């Protein structure tokens, strides 16, 4: 309304008074058009300026260039700019501001260079515009050149320029230069501290971010909610979420960013129940509404722990506070994965129908979920349905569906991959190695592995596991040695695969040597699966006494799989005393399993310990443990 009334006053003014009117009003009118993005009034004002014969006034044309640039009409702004005979710093800045605001780095940088060639004195308004696009596109070389110009022009003490330099260097990954700029600043405000702390966090240096936070307090600068949120993020990235919670308690009115940072932090370290508790606390307080990032974070926790009830509550909450399309685009994949994981196929199908069908992520989530459940038919159905719809298959699609293909269809996909642009996607080739190994085609698996240009740790683990499945223990050991030559460090899963291969191939001494090398040479702490493999290795070879001794030296409590393996071997080799030991521990681990009591009672009887056998039977009766009797469907005559 202010723009329109001012325009009517100008357009109705007689030509004889226009110079006086311009002196007092035109600048204000054009400023209003610029501030309110009033492009139509700006165009009409431009027409009146021409009518009154002032279309060549450099001052007015410069103002018009700014109006058009601020309103996004770069074509008109550029036309006036080119026609302008005397281009001052304000005209250049208006053009530069448009290119910077719209992240047009080539146009922004070329305009900046033309300014320098035109002899324009660069100032504290110009440099931040160019540094902004350098930060956006991580253009460090250009940013460094602008920094040199800043020094030459004496603008390094300008606070806004200093902030732009810190931001640019941080986002370009040169945090050392960002810190040097920060240290040289004669004046620092809250934004200065927030930028350098944020820079450390974004460059994966959270400990230094926390250190700067402490220094900030010592220098008397009071943090705000942005500071607290950034420091919380730093603590969460270090896995110190309890420290982040202490920072959270200092915030008077936590924002949704504060809550989401804490929730995602606990989720990231596997404290999913804690993440859910914080989300519920946020909802109960009712001070902020969850946004898409918050909902996605907490649903990821639900998915990972299989908390169906909480997920359904969050699902309902999500469609209340967000547009369904936006909610399902952000959180749909996590919901799909959870519903399929929990066997809630109708719910998964319902969510899928509400998602964007052109989004390959939705299809991948369904295919992966069905594949994980072993529902090969449904996984293949969705895979086949997405092809006629023109959905572009990616590496995740094929990696998910390959394990459920039969050999014939898998070979067809192999041929498709060779013809497609996916030939360099390593996870696909890893899935092919697994598929060929599973169907007994170890030669094909080895061929795929040998031709794979970029082998990652999964590639090595998959082929070693495949060799182990086929009893090729020596070949698995050979590949373990080759890994070092390729600069790939074996991980815990690698040793599980190698130990399993040694067990299936009867390579007892080699397997024991690998176990000791894992600890002494590679510094890995043995996990339960490694202990299980060694026990299986020894019991398969009939070395039950060695297996029993090994179990006694374990640094963790043996589980039912270890004692079960020892028991099976003891029964097979008629080692009653060892069988009794294993059976006693199984009874302790699973006191509700009647089969363990019966086995133990039978072993006591074989060992001549009849009173112990009778005591076990009485315990079964007391606890009401009865093993189901066997029966036959064949009727006797």
C-alpha cells in the first residue's frame, strides 16, 4: 500500500515539478519497490521516469538496476547495467548481489573480476557476496584470491568480511586458515565464535569445537542457542551424549534443532531407547512441534530396535504435523523398512502407496524389506514392477535383489550390469560374488572378484566367506595374505570368515594361528563369533580336551552355541565327562529348555551317577518341564 500510494503521487505530479519531486521522493519510492519486491510498481515507476526524461540519470538508473535485481528480473537489470555509462560500486554490487543470492558462481566471479578491471574500489559489501558463493561451491582457490584482495584493500579488519572468510575457509575444508582469520580479528562478536565453533564441527574436529566453547566463556562472550546447539552436536559426534544433555539443560527454551540434535546423537551411538524417551519428553512438554528431521531421526531408532508400537505412534504424529507427501518422502523409507522387518506387510504396502512412485528409494526399501524377510516372490514382484514404470535402477536396488534371485535370473542381471552405467558400483559386484558362491558357482564368484577394479573390505570378506563355504580353506588363507599387499586391513568379519573356512577344511593349526594373529598382530579383540569358530574348529577335529581348555580361558562368558558345539562333539566321541560339563552349562543358560535336562540326565546315567540323574528328573518335575513326546502319522496293523 505504501508503494502504491507513493507511486500514484509521483505519476500524477506535473512535469514542471518533477525535478523537485525527484529530489525528495524518487529515491524513497525505488527503495520501497526494492524492499517489498514490488516488481510491477517498479516497472511503472521506470516508465514514468522515462516519460519525464530522466532515463539517463546515472543515479536513478543505478537505483532501478537494484530494484530489478532484488525482484529477480535479471534481464532488465542487465540491460540497464550495460547501457549505464558510468557504473559505480552500487550498480556493480546490485548485479553481484543477485548472482551471489542465486548461487551463480561463474557469473558472480566474472562480475567481480570485471569490477576490478573497471577500477572499482572494492569494499566490505562486495567481498562477502563473492565469498558466499566460494563457500557454497567449496571454491578454495577463488576464495584465497579474494582474501588477497581483502588484504590489499585494507578490509581485513571489517567484521562482516572476517565472518565471511571464516565461513568460506571452513566450508572449503581449510579450518587452519579459518582459525588464523579468527585469531587476527581485532574485534570478535558472538557470530565470530559461533562460526569458528561450527567450522570445527563441520570439519570433524568436535574436540576442538568444545575447546573453543570453553575459551569463549573465558573471554566473556555469552553463548546463545546457536552456540549451545553446535556444542551439543560436537559432543554427540564424539559419542558423549550425556555431556550434550548437560549443555541442553542450559538452554532456557530449546528449539526443535536442540531436541533433534540430542535425539539423533543418542540414536547414532545405539542408545535408541534413550532417543525415544527424549522424543516423548519433547512431545509431553508441548513447547515445540517435531519437524521432518526430528521424525526421521526417531523413526530410524524405532526401525533399528524394531519398536513397532512407538513407530506407529510417531507415524500418527507425523501425518498430523506435516503434509503427508513431505512426511512420507522424508520418513517413508524408515517406516517401510520397519513394517516389513516386523512382518506388517499391509502397513508397508499402505505407506508405499502414499509415497512418490517415481522415487527409487521407496522401491528399494520395499525390495530390501522383503528380501530380508526371505519373501523372494514379493521382492522380485516389486523389482519387475518398477522396470516398466521407467524407474532408474541403482546400485542399492540390485544389491538388495541379487541375493534373492535364482542363478538363471542372476546371470541375466550380471549381463545387464555389464551393459549399464553401474559397472563401477562395488556393492553390486559384492552381491554378485555372494550370489554365485551361494549357488555353488565359486569359479564365477572368483572371476567376478578378480575383475573387480575397486575391491573394498566387503569384497574380500564375501569371497573369503564363499571359499570357506566350499571347503577351500587354503585359498581363503591365501586371499587373507593378499589383502595386506593391496593395503586392505582385515576386520573382525574377515577373521570370522577365515576361521570358518579353516574349520570346514579341517585346517586346525592354521586356524589357531590365525586366531592368535588377529589378537597379537592386528590388535583386534575377539568377539563371541571368533570364539565359536575356534571351538567348532577343535571339536570337528576331535580335539575336545583342547576345546574345553580354550573355553575355560575365554575372556567372555561362553554362550549356548559354544556349549552346544562341545556337547554335540562329546556325544559323537563318547566323551561323557566333557558332555556332562557342556550339558550342565546349557541347563544354567536355558533353564526352561527340557531337552537340556534330559540330555544331562542321560549323561549322568552313562557316567554311573544315578543319584544325579534322578535329581535332574525331580527338578524337571518340580518346574513342570516336560518334553513333547514324538509321534507317527503311520498307523500300525
